[in-house]
C-alpha cells in the first residue's frame, strides 16, 4: 500500500517536480497545494500519512503557522522544506 502524501509548495515548477518524483518512487500524492489555507483544508479532507510543507508560502499563513493549525486537528507528521539557508529559517 502506497504512502499518501500532501505536498505544500508555492513555486509551481518545484511543486510539480516534487509530485512527479514522489509518484516515480511509488508514493501516492493525494493533493498538491500552494498556500497554508489550502494545506489546512487538504489535510483535513485527505488525512495524508505525511505532509511535505514549504516554510515560506504566499498568502497570510507561512508553512509553520499552517503546520501548527494542522497539528491541532490532524495527527500527521509534517516535514518542512525550504530553499532558504539562513540560520533564522
């Protein structure tokens, strides 16, 4: 049985690349979203086994805030992704 993954990434090219790579490795991508609000909604709807969450997202919620909200309602591991290399991030 494939592991169900939700991908949250605001850069469309990166999001598609992650999705295709995961599918090629045999994972099931239940949904891909580009903002924190949609991530919260998709997490509740699809109940994935794991979420890949970009830290810096467009919109009102960054990935960390979205993850905090998701953890309040859905018990799912969240792996953070970021292209930023600064110590603060």
